[in-house]
């Protein structure tokens, strides 16, 4: 296992030593990395050991909401999670890219939190008469499904039978 995400940035410097000789390169970091891996593992298990949003760490932890001025993108509230047993933090509210409305059939896209870059992204589903949500990518967790309709002009928090809408799928630990 190796440190993932932005929880810990590996350096190539030993304490008070510049430049680092090759014989000492990463000795300090490897000990820190192993200690942090153990701490992350224990923290993850203290919250149940699975992937998910840490409940009540922030207001509306990683909740996906429609924009105040309705359009084809959504916002994700800040919050904390564990993804693949590593901590994840979305420090400030983030907006997603605009989604493109489906052409002939409905589609379900997912909004996911990505561990490696500590950001959010959208995974596009497939148009179908009865669509299903795609799976999150590796080292990611799904936060919401976006149910999208042909001809829609905005994404809303609730279903109005015309536009797209958000379905909360956060798993809490």
C-alpha cells in the first residue's frame, strides 16, 4: 500500500539536509509514510472501515446541490470522506463542468469524489429507455446520480418531470 491522494506529500529531503545524498534518500519519508498508512488504516476502521462520507464533519458533507441560478452543472458542498481507506477532503464548495443533455433517451451520470486529486468529477452514463448509473472510477466514491432527460435545460434538486434532477447516493461512515 502507498499513500494516495493529497493527505501526505512525499518529499525527497531529509530533515535539515540539502541536497540529500542517495544513501539517505527517502529513509525519513518511508518511516513517515508507514506511520501515516497505519494512522489512516486505524482511522478508517474507527469509522467502520468502508468507503464513504464522514457524517457531520462539515455542514451537508459532500452534498450535491443544484446551482442557485439553474443551469446544466451542479455544486458539491465541502466535506470529508474515506476512499480506499485514505482520507479525502473537499475544502471548498466545488462546481462541476456542464453536462450535455441526452439526445433520444434518458441517461444517468454520477458525481464522484476523486481521491488522487481531491476534487469532484462527473462520469457520463449511457442513454437507454431504462438507464442505469455507471460505476465510480478506481479510488473514487459516488456522491449523487444525475437523472438527465432529453431536451432538459437545467438540473434541479427535485424531479419536476421535465428537467434533470439530483438523487443523493452518499454512503456515510
